[in-house]
C-alpha cells in the first residue's frame, strides 16, 4: 500500500477539513484531528486486500447544532471500529516497528465525548461517523452520550 502512505493521506485529510471550514472555525483543530484518526484507521483496517478498493472518502455535514464528520471506506475488512487498550503491536508491513496501536479511537472518543459510531451503508461501504458541537462548549459542559441520544447513525 505504498500509494496510500498514511502520512500523506492524513495531511490531505487535514487540508480538506481546512478547505471546508477554514482555519478560524472553533472546531477546526478537532475536526482535523478526527479526520486524521478516522482516515488513518480506514486505510489501515478498512481497505482489505482488493487492489481496486484503494479509496477513502470523507464527508462533513452540518446539523442544527453539530458537525457530522463521516469517513467512508470500501468495507472489505472483517473488523469493526472499537476501543481497545493501546499496544505496541506493529503489523508485518509497518515500516516503523515502534508503531503503537489502539490510541486513535481513544482520541475520537475524547473529542466527541463518545458521540461516534459506524454502520454499513446501502452500497455495503463502512461509514465511521463522529459528531462535534458546532461551537466549542465550556470545559465540562458537553455530555456526548446525552447529545447522541436520538441522533441517527446515518443521516
């Protein structure tokens, strides 16, 4: 997967978010971080081994009080995104043997206060989504679990 270098793709994801919301948006950094984590996971876990399935899409939608970031991959992996204990467990094709795994979804969990999830769409593509309030709430005032109640996984 040399053509899908996670560092290059992550930089593209951050640049795309910046082009969508600008640098002055109160959630720009959070959205860039979410995009980086979710796109990296899609590349690492979601593409499977099919050569034709080397794509990842990103979508940002505004809801009344939230922004919904969705990262879509071909859905060829046999795994589901889930929080796990961070480990130093490089895969055989990882160039950096010191790579750590398991931290990305903890970052997503922290930024969204647990308001993220995944589903398979009608094309059987995997969609991983995350909601963030449009305005940054005062520290300790945002309850992601409550905010997620009643929110549809797929728009």
